[in-house]
C-alpha cells in the first residue's frame, strides 16, 4: 500500500512538472488561445488565476512591439543606423 501511494505521488509530481515546463516553453499565442478557450470567469479563485495567466501571456506578446523606444524619455543604447 505504501509503495502504491509513493508511486502515485511521484506520478502526480512528474505530470505537474511536465505541464509546467510545457507552459513555460509554449509560445505566447498558444497560451492565449488555450486560455481564451477556457473562458475564465473572475467570480471565483480559479477564474481570477486564469485571468492573471492570460494577462501575463498578453504581456509576453507586447514585449517585442518597440513601444518603449517611442517614449520621449527612452535612452538609446545604440546609435541609429542609416540605410545606404
């Protein structure tokens, strides 16, 4: 009986680790599609958690938009290149 419980606990930990790794390595668009299909309802804790995950995935997509360089107080680290 003890061996069976131990095996079950190890199996749950392995599956949880695999799902966590897959989530971290998945592209942001895939994460957003999956979270949109789940239709998070923010009236309960699970829905608020899913909404927080969705907000994080949406922020991942926004990192590459170059919006920060458009800001007037942005410090340019590299000189601008001119096209020849």
